[in-house]
C-alpha cells in the first residue's frame, strides 16, 4: 500500500511525549515548540478535522515544579508529582489551544476505564460530545490514582486505546525519533528508516529497541505495541519526530516518518469487534419501520422496540430481531434491561419523562450497531 495523506483523515489523535513537551534541563515547557504544534492542530481543526491530544508530562512537570532531585521516583512519589504537574499541564494546553479559539477538555483515564465496557462507553460519549462541540480533548493517564499493577505507565499504548475508543482513523505518535528503524539507530549507523509498515510482523517487533530517553518511559517497544492495538482496530498510526517545529505540518508535507497501515477502516473493525467478540446478553425485537431504518444506516430508537428480553446492562451486546424474529444485527445497548423495558415503544420526549433524566436518544447508536449481512 502507498503512503496515505494527512488531509484524508477525519479524526486524528496526536500523542505528545514528555521529552518533547518538557525541556529536561530547565524543567519547563518548551513554549515556542508547543505554540507551533498548537498552530498545526488549529489548522487541522479549522479544516473540519476532529483532533484529540494525548499529552504526557504530568510527572516531569510536577517533578520540576516541586524541585525534586533527579533519579527514579517511587510510585507514590510519581503519583504526587503527577498531581502537581497535571494541573500545570492542563493549564498549558488550555492556553495554547485557547489562543486559537479552541476549547480544551481534560480527560484523565485509568486502565480500567478503557478495558471495562461500560466505563469505556461512558468515556467515549464524553469524548464524542467534546468533539461535537468542537473542543479538543486533552487526555492523560490518571497517574495520581493508578496503581503499579493496573496502569498503562506509558502513553503510547494509552493513546492507541484512546484512538480506538474514539473511532479515530489516525494516531500520530510524536516522539524524539522520526520513525521505526531497521535497528536502534543510536548504536547502528547503517540502520534505515522504514517508511511504511503494512503489518506488524515478528520481524518488525524485533526491530524495536529499549527506551532511550530518561523522560519518556515509552521507547520503541511500546510504540510497536501501540501500532498493534491501533492497526488491529482499524486505525492507521504514524511515528514521527516531534523534534522539529510544526511536526504535523511536516507530516502533511510528506516529511520522513513511519506509517503503520491498517487493513480495515475504523467502522468495519469496530463493528467486527461488536459482531464477533462479545457474548450477547439479551434480545431486542423491533418493528418493521425500525428494521427499515436500521437497514438504511440509522440508529435504533426506543420507539421502534417492541420486546425486550434478557438481563443486560448498559453497554452489553444484544441481538436485534425483526418482528418475524429474524436476526437483523447486533449492537451495544445504551440502557440496562429494566430501563429498556420501561422506554420501549416510547418517543424520545417520553423517555425523558419516564426515566427522569435526559438519557441517550438512541437505544443502540448506529456506531454501536452491526447489521447482519451488511459489510459496513
Ligand atoms: N502519564 C505520564 C505523564 O504524564 C507519562 C507516561 C509516558 O511518558 O508515556 O507523566
């Protein structure tokens, strides 16, 4: 496959590593560089793209604000440093994006938030709403509460999960290296940059060396792990150097980097996940009008549901059947079984009155729905 072009992507996650954001000697943010990156983001945003930022730097910034000595930190020290640094980090992003009239929304996630389906869906709808409002979500791991055994620890894999969660079609990892080399370039002068990786094979995995920089925990290993997560879920990924000014513009201009290509588009991969890997917990039987709407690519509204069976929770996979009990498709339901039973057959304004809250308008959103026999 040939190299794609940045302008063809609609939803882009940009991951910024600590060593780019923070000047390790001064312990402060590299303001000029960040302003240039924010200008790149603003340009994509103005072109109608959805942009999400995964930003590291809380621990590094906190450690410098607290004037902690160099050297490794214990877990509770990193957590406390992150608590100080994250406030500063959020403020910095809010300022640099605000300069372009863009609102920044902070989201701190833990590993469980992206692994457990219900929390995952919740975080996903918050992200969706921010994007709908044309804000830029700025995401980091919630380092202050994450414990050693159950944390990402690196923002490469976190960014890949965020990209799949947000159904992004592109993930850009800005790093202190301009791509994947055939061998770690520091030690091998003959190492060559690989411009396009069609699939993450064992050979590609073997090319990843150990982490090289003190500030970033990632290194190439976690970037390759991120590439596996992203490309399996239908998201293309780029490793590019963030050491240049205007790093995103440079990619758009055809600059050196490594593209990891996904064989599928995000919708297909996500829907494959829904269709294939989850155990349906219940069944919704719908009327003929709803069947037609679903086949036309619409969401399933409560009004179209005639029967609710099974003991499912919000976010569980359910089977959708037509009036003749023929399976129409499967999807992730937005209500638990009790509430689904209460609102079936009712119009959206009724739903609010019945449940006493303004819930989601859809019983199953079309992004969470896969229609049998349909290829999308
Ligand atoms: N979440 C960490 C921080 O903000 C960064 C992890 C990483 O460098 O990948 O400091």
